[in-house]
């Protein structure tokens, strides 16, 4: 179920959604963790989020090309996200991973640059890539387009 993604895309906390839908916060938490919800609960949540009940039953959430967040995104960033992640569902964790790998390998190659000049050039290229991914993460945070999924284990630990 994509309730968490829908809630986050509207910048709502679990408490705010619970208040808007007339449900208990604990009910929202259980549904987000994958527990079954009653039809009445789904109707309340769908009305609060202004979506169809069938939307709540979807397993994945694709970026709505007509959504405000995606529309506000500059064209260069749209291309950057799609081509760099080869998906239309950008994930902040993968951007962080690429940034970390870029910094580590860039630093390593720059150190090897004392031995080989080509390694220095490669290291500078990797560091530049890492800083571009850092900028990408900042823009993703600014426009709120990340679709990271919380693992089920973490959900169960909160209970």
C-alpha cells in the first residue's frame, strides 16, 4: 500500500492525517506498516487525501507528471533524475550511495595521483561527480520528490 508515499507527498505527518481522516494515529501507523485496513478506514483516508480507494491499494507509486512537485521541477533536473537513476521514482538512498562512493573513490584516486597523473584526473572527475550528486540531493529535498520506502523491519520495531 502506498499510504506513506501519498501522505509524505502532501507534507502531512501521521498525526495530521489521523486528524483529517478522523482515525487514530495508531491505525495510520498500522496501515503504513502493511497491516490490513477496513473499508471504512480506507474511505476515510481516501477522502482526507482526496484520492480514490483504488489508489490506496496500489503497491507502487509513480511520479504523477501532473503533480505540483514534478511540474515545479526545472527541466534539467527532471532529465538529471530520470537519466541518473534510470527510473521516474528517484530514491534519496541511491543518490547518497553514489555520492559516498564518488567521494571515497575520488579521494583515493587523488591520493594515487602522487604516483600516476592519470589517477589524479580520474579522482578529480569522481569528486566532481560526487559534488553533483550532493547538489542533486539538495534539489530533491527542496522539491520533495524522493520516494524512499521504509523497510518493514523498522516499521515492526516501532510497534
